[in-house]
C-alpha cells in the first residue's frame, strides 16, 4: 500500500525559508512522478512544483525562482526548498504521487508565513 507522509511545515517570517519533505512507502517511488500542491482557505488547490521520475522539474508561476523541488530515490523522498517566503505562500502543502491512472496524496503540512 502506498502512503505519503509530509513534514517540515511551520511558522516562518516573511523572507525566511523552509524545507518540506514527503516520504513514500513501498518500492514504487523511483518509477513515478511527484509533485507539491498547496491549498489556502477559500482557494482552489494550486500546483507548486513537479518532478518526473527522470528529474525534470516544473514550477508554478508564483514560486519560480524561489522554490526548488528535488528527489532522493534512495530515501524515497521528495523535497521542496522554499526561500524568500511571502505571506501569500501560506497554505496547506500537499505531496502527490502520480501513478496513472491513480494519484496518491499525503495528508498535508501547514505552512504559515507572517508579515
């Protein structure tokens, strides 16, 4: 059974940094694409960043140049390094595993950026 567990969220001041981690159980990780999404209260879920099993990355426009997604296949973990955080980055950040035709999601980790 595939499970995703996120960690690393918290409260940070504007301009600060956080690193999120998402660890996947099972032996599927190295063969699948992964992504980070976020959802703020009253807003739709938004793409933050994705990384293919081959390491190709893609970012949402609002985080380009500030966030970096990476993966460590030996640790079954995908990371999201977030720098220059802004109050509008405040949201629940969710990790997604793309195992078409099915997606798996983590439970989310809260990131709060104070001004």
